[in-house]
């Protein structure tokens, strides 16, 4: 009877160890896929950012001296805008909201928009130290054109993928 219990114990132990190894292997694969996916996203973001820099630099006809002053300011404010955009995205509306919740939603959205405008005013004031007002005005047009071009390219790629199937 002792041998039988020992054999059962060893079988259970072996099975548990195999399950742990399998679980560990699955966990490692999931982590690897997450890292690969993240690095792919990072590469796309880097490529997008490089294209945006080239596009805006060309559209604004920035000299090398202007670019040295312009890009650090632009990047700083883009980080602030991204933070606000993330806040705005997290604050989503639902039809199931009560009137009080809907009011809170509107108050939050208004507060975020006010912060956005405050940042924009500082941003324009700082950019005036680097480039002309005309180039700052052109920047808003260049950013919109760049986004539209990128959206067109994405739509075209999605359309082409759909046609290949």
C-alpha cells in the first residue's frame, strides 16, 4: 500500500511539474508576443513621427537654425496635448448615464478643452521665439494636411487588403 501511495504521489507530482512547465512556456510565449507587438507599434510610431517631422519641416520651410529651436518646443507641447487627449478618451459618454453623470461628463470635457486652449496659447507664444507667426499659422494647416494624408494612406491600405481576400 505504501508503494501504491508513493507511485500515486510521484505521478501527481510529475503531472503537476509538467503542467507548471507548460504554463511557464505559455506565459513566456504570451510575453514574447506582447513584446514583439509593442516593438512593432513603436516602429510604426517612429516611422510616423519621422514622416511628420519631414512633412512639417518641408511645409514650413524651416531653416536648420529654426528647426533646432522649433522641434524641442513642438515635441514638448505634443506630449502635453497627448496627455489631454488620453484624458479625454478615458472620459466617455454612455446612454445609461444619469443626468448628474452626464453633467459631470460635460464639465470634465469642458475643463479638458479649457486646458487644451491654455496649452495652445503658451505653445504659440513659445513658438514665436523660434519661427514667424506666418509659419505658426502654416503649422496648423500642415498638421491637418499630414493627418489627412496619413488617413488616406491607411484607408487605401485597408481597401487593398480587403480586395486581396
